[in-house]
């Protein structure tokens, strides 16, 4: 049985936590920041978890993480 290839785009965006969930970075924080409030930018800053409904897809893309 050959090895499964890791999706390199997903490998750059997601990381596995110690409990087996996936961390992700929030969208909408790269540019056009002047119109966004400080509160909104601050809340987009922290790491988030991938939603439960998307975890299976992330596991498929990252088989060895």
C-alpha cells in the first residue's frame, strides 16, 4: 500500500493540537484593516479551532499530522 500524500496547502494552514483537534488562523485579517474596528481586528487575531463538521476533511488532507 503506498503512502498517502499530504495536501501541502492544508499543511500550511492547519496544525494538530494535543487533543487531536485542528487549529486554524482567522480570515479577513490581511488587508483593508482601516475600516474594521479595533475590537473586530483583535478578535480575529487569536487562533481558532476547525469546526467539527470540517474536521473529517482536515484529517483526510493531513493523514500523518
